[in-house]
C-alpha cells in the first residue's frame, strides 16, 4: 500500500498542512488580528489628533474670552465714569452701572431663570454645527 504522505520529510508534511483548511484558517485569523490591531492603532492616532484639536480650541477660546472680559471691564468702568461725570459725582456713575448688573442678576435668577440657560444652549448648539 502506498500512502499519500509516504516518502515526504517532516518539513514537506507541515507545508502541506499549512496549505490546507487549517492553514488558511490560521492565516485568516492571524491576518484579521493584525488588521484589527492596525485599525485600533489608527483610531487611537485619530483620537489623539481630535483631542489635541479640541484642547487647542478650548485654550484659544479661553484666551479670547479673557481678552474680551478685560475689554468689557474697561468699557464698563469708562461708562461709569462718563455717567458719573454727567450726574456730577463719579460714585453715581458706578452706582448706576452696578444697579444695571444687579437688575440683570435679579432678572435671570427670579423672573426668567431658564432664559439664560436657553440662550447659552442655543449658542453652543449653533457653534457645534459650524465645523471649518
């Protein structure tokens, strides 16, 4: 009787097995695993880039906000001085500007508490949709 594997060395026999169904399956699983690792690594790089971009945007917005806040503070002080000069006493200008701020706080906390939240929510939603 002559068998199929008779006369073959061990290396030839293992090569035949690697070409069979188990070899194809092993190569497919190994290739799939490597593909999944490559996809995960690429996704991590994309997430790093996106996170860095969001951090840069947040810091830039904070800088712009701080500059705007400084400008608004000086503008309010100038308005208070102008009003005080028109009324004859500087303290009356600061008092009138302070009353405007206190009335705004009263309005947004007692009269229309949800209005400010809705305005901010609308601004955030509209800025989220604008991607450059």
